[in-house]
C-alpha cells in the first residue's frame, strides 16, 4: 500500500511537473510559430539561395565556382584544410554532389606522404567555420604544398 507520505510526494511531483509544463508552453508555442513561419517563407526557395543563406555569400560563391569547373559526372581531389571535428569536407562533398570526391587526407599530413595527386586533377581544399573552400589545379596545389611544408 501507498503511505500518506508517498502519496503526498507523488502528488507534489506531479503538481510541479504540470507547473513547469504550463510555464514552458507559451515559449514553446512562440518558437513553433516562428519556425513554421520561417519554413513557409522558404517553401520554394531555390537551392542557390538556400546555399547563400546557410553557408554565407563567400562560401556559396566558392561552391558555385567549383560546381561550374567540375562536371556533374566528374571527379575532384579533396583535402581537409581544417581540424576534422569542424566537418568542412563533409559539407563540401554534400554541396558538390553528384561529383565524386577522392579524399587525399588532412593538409597537415600531406607533406609526409610521397604520394602525388594524378595529372590534370582539380584539388579542393575544404575548411570549416564559414571559410570558403579553395580550388586549384594540381600544379598549383603541389607548389603550395611544397612551400608550406618546406619542400624543395
């Protein structure tokens, strides 16, 4: 059987839960209304406009330049120029799909590898935190890699 103290404790707990729920309800309703209005305003937004809104104008412009340079059925080499937890390579791959990415690795580790990218390839260096990705040809990439990592 339930003791009187147990009954009071459960009733008090339920009462506090209802009180907190009622206190949070107006703020949640305002939040839902704002998000619903935002979704309705962006209902037919073109992909380029959504890209500018989410990524910012500089990043969206860089993505558009790369999309024009690499054919839809083409391939590019992808380098991670930021710490891996920032996820820049994932966003670039997503925005450039269906183009195929061949991941070369993190920028900081490329100098220690002796493997060179294939001829004629475009290299895309992805960064995080709203920094636009860079696109360069293979030769420019190798010169930059040698310059930064102390090659000859």
